[in-house]
């Protein structure tokens, strides 16, 4: 089968690789039709690693995808051949202490698509996943929406972890796919006072047009001052979706005493810091958000029911042969890109 593989820093090539086959009775062979380009994929593309997870070339990335079931193991009952499916990129054991505690996202034996040392990614024609990672769309959402379910499910999980009241005042720092997913998920829970920031002007406009009551650019104005002018009491919760030290500092400033910072962005540096004095005096709660933890079906249901709009996030589409162009676009934050989708069909 055809696959796009990383061959070095900022290098990607089309290659012929072995088509996967069903080995386990619970395996599902999926023909991949759509793949989303994620910021973590771009980390591997640009730097060859995320923290301790280092690429061994050649390597295939990609974890946001949807497709059609081509074959199933003999005990699979969850999905059928010919059905369109959304893929949860995590495969977990369901048996360890973490899984039994409802923390499947930190499963001791977790493997994740496109994560070095765990599993090759989905930027290819076919993948095999355990049936527990396959979610039938039942024709209620499109394949493109299905691909968006992976980042959107992270937003759903982040909002769930934040335990927002409907009258909560929240800020989301970073209006990329994850930040916008948090916005869409918060809106679905009835939250309306949503403030957003981003350094890319087009993303600020997209946030303002799709649910934020205010959106600003920290490169062009003092966003902390601007938000406090509108909400003098500060924010109940701040979602840090930029993965930058500046955004963490702004989050601490924006929070009211007793507030929460939800850390979702992946920093490019090994360490970040928090203002100890402000964090302590305000008694700020810091919550790290790790992927989506069982929220894929809820993400599908919210989109299918019309309670969450995610379509606006897709700004660019590419044929499979142009995958490198898609990665270069996202890596360079070019042309106002938010989410680039690679189409294999």
C-alpha cells in the first residue's frame, strides 16, 4: 500500500509499505479516507521528537482519521464491513490500574497511532485497529467531521475536566484546532462568556465569528488588560492551548482567586514555569489534560445532534500526494491555516 513517511527533519516521501492484515479476532481493517494534520504530527516533522518520544526514520505519523471498514476479525461485533468509522487513535488494555480507575488515557500499556515506539501512524491507505477504537458514524456525520472528532474529543474532555458552570467566564489561549474545539465543547455545555486569543490574525477572526464574545491578538495588544476591562473579576477557567510560556503567564494573570488553568498545549521546550507568588496567593489549580479519555462517542453525538459545529475549523484540503505541502503549510502557520485535511479517496 501507499504511505507518506518521514525520512528526516522536514522531509516526507511517498513509499510502498506492507498492507496490514488482521491478526487478532478483535482486529478491524480500515481503509483510510481522510487524515487531519495535527500540531503533534508537525512536532515530529519539524524536530523529530516530542520530549522523550523520538522518531526512528523512516516513520509514519498521523492519528486523526476516518475511513471505511474493509474487513473484521471473527469476534468483532462493534462494526461491520462497509461502515464508515471514526478512529480513536488510542488502544488500551482495559485491565491495568489506570484503566480500572477510569483513566484509559494514561493506560500503562497504551499504544497511540503515530507515536514513536508505540504504533505507526494513519497517513497511509490502510490501518488495523482493535474494534474498541472504531466508532461507527451510522451516516450521521461526514467523514471530514469524523476526522475532526479526534481533536474535538480533546476539547470535550478538557471541558468535562474543567467542570464548568453555565455562567462560567472562560478564556482560551490559542485558537488553533484544540482551542477552537474547547470553544465548541464549552458552547455545547451552555457556556457563553468565552474569550479567546491567538497570534495569527485569521484565527482571531475565526474565533470571533464562531462563538467567542471577544477575541484578540497578544502580539498586537495587551490581551490581559483588554479582557479585564470586560470582565473585572477575572476568569473562572483558562484553557492554555498554545503550549507557550507567555500563554501560561497570561493564564495566571487572568484567573480569579480559586480559578483553574487547563494545560492542553504541548510546549516545544522541556520545561515551563508558573509564577509561584501569584499561583499561591490566588490558590490556582493546575490541571493537565492528556488526550480525550473516552470522549470520542460524545464528540460524535454532539456533532450529529447539531449541538457542536466543527466544520468551520477546516481551512485547507489536500490530495494524498500533496501531504508534504499540507505539513509545510501547518508548520509555517501559512495562509491562515487552522486545520488541514488530507484526502485519500
